[in-house]
C-alpha cells in the first residue's frame, strides 16, 4: 500500500495505519527523547503519551510538515513539561556522578554486575563520548538543547525545527550558534581526550575499569576525534563529536545498559533522582 493511502487511512481514524507510520520513526523518536530525559522509563511513558496524543489529534494534522516533524513537536512539548520540573545540569555533573560511585561501593558494584551480565553492556570509549555529549547538552536551556540535538544529531532542517519549537528562523539560528559555542567551549576545557589540560578523562578511566586487558592509549588512538585533536580546531572537533554521536543509538548500542546505569548515577548525584536504588528500574537494570 502506498504511503499516501496509509496516511489517508490514519487521517480517517485507522489506528493500525497510524501505527505503521509512527513505527517508521519510533526508534529515532525514543533515542531523541532519551537524550533529553536520560531515563528509559520516562522515555517509554512519553513515547506512549506521544502516540496517544498524536492519534487523538490526527485530524488537526494539516500536512504543512512531515508527519514525523508533527509528531516530534508533540513529543518535544511533552518533554518540555517534564523537564521544566528539573534544574539544568551543572557542567561538572559527570564529576559528581563519578564521586558518588567512588564513594558508594554498592553503586560501583552495580556497574560491574551490569557490565558482566547484560549483552548491551560492553564498554567503548566512543559510547562514553556520546554520554558526555548528552550530559553537556543538558547544561543548556531546554530550547537550546532541543534545537541543537534536532539539527546536529538528527539532521532536521532549520525550517522544521522552527515548527517543532514554534520559533522564527532567526531565533532558531541564534539558538544553534549559541548552543554550539557553549558546547565547544565546555568541551575545550573539559575533555582530556583532546586537550591535555582537560579535567575529564572518564573515557580512559572507565576503559581501565571495564576492559583492564585493553590498552587505553591504543583505544584512544582509534578515535578519529583523538587523531584530529592535534590540529585543535575547536569547531572541527565539535563536528567530529556530532558525527560520532549520530552513529550511536543510546538505547540500542553495545554499551547501552552500562551507560544507562552510569547516567542514573549522574542523575542521583545532581539531585534529579533522590536515591539511586529507589529509582524505577527499566527491564534491563538490576
């Protein structure tokens, strides 16, 4: 059946037709929401709520944009409602998470158990760079974070981002420039992979913990980001990071389970979660 026919059925209230269209971008939607929310359970809830709200309002879809853009707008609004209850993350959120893990043996042990138990708990430095990108993006105002992720990670055109966040093209371009400048500056001061003065070298540290037989420097040098860092063009390094992050689905990558539990620790350390062990566990967690 042609897509136009399926869309017409969905517009006429056929939920199976709508499910067919929704499923075409559902994984990307969930990945996007995870980068905003950093909690699998919240992602599942908001994805479900997005589906229900979009289907309920399908008669209002005027086809001025793609269905995907229209659904992402609904999901983004739901994410806004959730995120407005929380504070923006501090730049040192990862450091706080690391200190909590170091000072709390049961949390450290939970990392090791997940790493040893689940198939999606392999450690690779590139996955931690994705984790780091998410953490730093959460230091931005919500609209900046959304605009940045939609454009630089999911390749939405500026005009579609305007529709999603209900801002003019000029405002969106300003949000993107401001966000990239902020991210680049933070990475410049924090990332020890590319700057010997950087304060964050968790990629190598975690590699040493979870892959003790693996040579850290060898793994570092496999990353294009590290190879190019000698040139130290800050904007080019930011683009290399985004290219790496684009290639990783944080919910389905080889290290998704391990990164998720590290993310939970970070959220606990900064106060998004009251108690690491009291936080709702997703099906892959302990």
